[in-house]
């Protein structure tokens, strides 16, 4: 819930607050907002700079790095990680530099895959054969990337133990997302696997990530669940959406599941669920338009009516949201209410 100056003026008009109390409260809230606001030019520069470094040492890594050899890549990554860790901890110790400090520590964790890759390359030790160049890590699904992902997760968890910075969950969740794909050949004990097998592993792995994110959601002042929800949905929803089915019933159930994701977004107060759910519903409506009702003249009219009905229901809900939510919560069993992260 957001409070505006008009809300305080309304409260003063209703006699809940005096005009003087309203002004003092607004001034105090403004000062508090300014002290807690992190979205400014400096913050954008911090995150943008960190993303440039992460891209340079990840997605944009050139093939020329292979010339350093395994030992060279390991030493470079280790030195980078050590320097980033020391610099990040020094910045983190200053109250006004927590954000750049946390980001630099995140960069240290981001060096883990390259360090492990270099070590494996030097020792010629791979879970499932040589996977190729480090650049292939972001392009190909291979079981031999597993230790790189596992090491990044462990490094991220260790860093979180000392630096409580939410963005540190990004490399952890990112590695879990990659692992959801790369673990398939390891689980099946083979390098070749079918598309359906990969999709099912991605789906179940995504569900596990979502469950872990739910368990940590709202248990701390900082938001450590955001990236887990995002990458968990990518793995779960991506695996589910790419599955092929000739059954219209299965396609309809897929649509209903996406509607369920949109409802879950309200329960968990997470917008990511409504985004993925809406994409799934639109995908199903596209299937109806181009396949089931491709020659129907009435389908666009019916769909337009449905869209307007949804808008109307949204307006009615907006006007009566507090009453509706109170009525729903009052009828919800206490055992079920405890599962809402907001109640923690």
C-alpha cells in the first residue's frame, strides 16, 4: 500500500489527524523515503558497471582466453575473485557504500565458474568428458558444466553468510537455472537425451527452486527470494510451455495452470508469476485463434468481450479490494493463512 499526500489530507478532513499532524507526518515520511531510496544515478551506475563486468567475464568471453590454458584461467579468475572480495568487503564496511560493496562481492562469486573450468581443464577432470571452450558454457547444455554451477552456488551461499546483500542470490539462482538443464545428462547417465527428457527435468528442477524461494520469502528484511522465483519460473514454465501435446484437453489444462500462476502472484505478492501466467494464457489464446477457431468470425468478438469483462472485474476489484481481501482472508482457514509469506 502506497501513501500519498492526498491520503493524509483526506485523513485530516475526516478528523483522524489534525492538519499540523498531517504536515509533520508527511515531512517525516519524505525524509525516511529519501534516506531509504536506492534508485538514483549512482545506484544505476553501480549495477550497470557490475553487469558490464559480469558480461565481460561470462557471456562475452572471447575464444582467445583458451590461450591462457587451464592453469592460466584458474589463476586469473582466482586473483580477480580475491581482489573483488577484498575490495567488496572494504566497501561493505562503510554504511553509505553497501550497494557497491555487495555488487563487488557478487563479482567475486561470478568468477567461480571460470576458476573451476580452468582447474578442470588443467587436471583433465570432467564429470562427463571435455565440454569444449568456456564460452560454450553459455551456449550448450552439457553435463560437464555441473561442478562449475555447483561451485558457484556454494560460493554464493558462503558470501551470503558474511554479506547480506540480496543481489548475491542472482548468481546462485542463475546457476540453478543452468543446472536445471545441464543436470539432465548426468541424471540419465548419458550424453545424448531426448527433448522431452530435458523438459521434464527442467520442470521439476524449476519447482524445487520455486519451493526453496518460497521457504526463504519474507523471512528476512531483505528480499532474497526474487531471483529464485524468476529463474525457478524460467525453468518450470519454460519446460512446461515447450512440451508438445496433440490433446486439446491438455492445452486447456495448461491454460488453467497459467491462470493459477496469476492467482498465486496475488497470494505471494510476486509480479513475476502474473507475467509468466499471462504469457501462457496468451499462448493458449493464440492457439485457439490460429488452430481451433481459425475460420470463425465470432472468435475475435468473443475474445474482445472477455477482455472487456476482465477489465470491468479489475475495476470492481480495485474499488472494493480491501473488502474483498478481508472477506477472503476471514474465510480462509488459519492453517492456510500461515502459508502466506506476508504473514511471516
